[in-house]
C-alpha cells in the first residue's frame, strides 16, 4: 500500500477513535439538541479532512511537517469559533502566564480583530505603545510595511513581539484622520503596575487600575490605606478604568467586592453547568460607603465592564464617560499538557440586573465625549495683571503656606484630562449630598 494511503487511514482512524469522546461531551449539551446531533459523527467531513491532508503532503510546493499541519488545523478550528478562542502553543501559553503575573515582553497593547484589521482595544499605561501615542480604537493596517488585513491574530502578535530594544514600524488607521499614521516604536519588557493613585483635592482620591491581575486587589487595598493615612480620610473616590482591557475574572470580582457590602456582582451562563457561576459581595466596604465615580471609555473591556456593571446596578457608583467595549464572554484556559493549552470561550457575563455585556458594553450614567482642554491664549496675549503680580502686595491668609508644586501638578492633571475634571466635579456634588443627606439619599 502506498504511503499516502497509509496517511489517509491513519488520520481517519485517529479521528474515528475520538468519536466516542465527541459523544461523551455531547451529553452535556442542552436538552433541546436532538439525539442525532449529539451522537452523529461527520464521517464525510473526516474523509475530506484526510483527503486534504494527503493532498498537501503530496502536492504542496515544499515539504510540510505532519506535526505542523495538525497544529495548524487545530489552530484554525479554534479561530473559526470566535475572536477570543485560540490554541496556545508553548510560547503563547508562556506569554499568557507571564501576562497575568504583570511582566512580559512587547509593545504594551491589547489587540483584537475588526473587519480583518487588528484593532487596539487599549494601550497599557506607561508602555512604549502608550508613550508613542497609540489609542484605543486604532486599527493596525501594516506591520513593518507588511499588510495585515485578513492575517491571523496570533501571527500578527508574533510579528509585534521581539527582542527588547528593537524597533517596529506600525501603520495606523484612526477615526477622524484622513491619512494613515506611522509610528516607530521600540520594544521593551512590559512591567505593569496595575494600581496607581493619589489625592486630587481635599478628601477626593483618584485610583487608576490599568489591568486586572492576580495581585490587583491587594495593590488596591494598600493604595487606599496609603491615601487614607496621607489625607486623614477619603470623602469620595474617582475610579479610573479607561483603556483597561480586562484581565482575570476573580480579580474583577474582588475589586467590585471591595466597594460593595452585599448583593450580586456578576454571573455567567454557559452550556456546561460548571461554567454557570454566581459571585456575591461580602459585608464590607473599604471606603465606608463614600461616594464613587467610575470613569470608562471604549477601551474599557471585559473585567472592567464587570466592575462598572456591578457598581452601576448596585447604585454604588455613578458611571461617567463613553460606551465601553462590549467583551462579555468568559475564556477558560484548558491545559493539554505541560506546555500547550486551549483558550476557549465557555460562557457569557451578565450584570446583577441581568444585562448581557457581550457586543453591547456598559452605557454610562453620564456620557462625556473625549475632549482635550487647553490653556486660553488670551491671558498670555494681553499679559493680564493680577493683584498677586504687584510688588509688596499683601499676602492672602494661606499664600506661601501650600505646597504650590503639588497643587499645580494636580490642577494641571485635571486641566489636561477633561473627563477626569468632570468626574471630580460630579464627585464633589455627590460628596456634598452624602454629607447633607446621608448614604441612602438617591440622586
């Protein structure tokens, strides 16, 4: 018998051996699925698969390794399901584990696929991508001059990876710009500090979460304690989740729980009963019910949307900003062996009120456009004179006593960030109402 025929027999035999397992897994399918669908083995399709395998081995212009062909088939099978399911070979499985730990190599962007282009979901804080000026919503059309439209997402990610210190050229399509934008970015080791914070005003705290990692809830607790010690008390908090592409589900649940005393946080629904989970809050609140404003935008995805949805449905915070990304699906990483794994979509997220996040996102309570404030030129143009400019002017009661550098830095931060400035103004109103009417007053 010819070698090619042995190939066919081997492939068909291998796939038929897997048929009993196909039936076993089908038993977990919903009752409405017919028995024929559960038990049927697509023999004709298996024959076609074996035929294609043999043709490639025989006729392709260059020899192809059997292992590579089968791995490509597995990868294509998962890629055909949805944009978030994929096969993780040894390198990608390692990258995934490093990413959730907070240190990995690359440009510092979270990407997905839209209309065949690679879409930037969000640049990560303090990374080469963010510093270069990449924004959420940007579409990558070329990498080092090579078109990427229609290319596999994992292949484009591999192209963007590289040795730290080396450069990469990206061509970007951005809404509102007539011509493609070109960026040259130097790769680096990405170390993500997932939680940052500071006091913006008397009693007004600001916390920025850039990604949900294993240690994020501990980092949040430490930062809140630090700010309480610094200011004496926190009267209100701005929680900034803009351009946060998500991360670990349990981290998002823990962050939500930190601000809630009771009630549902999120639940998931999937075909497999083991993926139908409900998460509820424990009876404590690290802010002692102080008012909150949560900032979101189109780069807020997945875990960020879980937090925003939970705090919104539980009336714990006012959500301010733009419609969020809309990634409301759960991915489970299933190890195949010590080096490889499957990342497969197993369920959908729902907010406490039963809203699906998938392809919809979270609608803010107060919508804000993405604007940039700039200093008026009129003051400089007219060189306007103030009392403080006069020689030997009488000092105000607090003049010279404040840390002017720190105050100027806080003012500059708010002026440069329109949404943050508006969030602070809204929060001040909530703080006033909370002080005047108590925590149960609904605005």
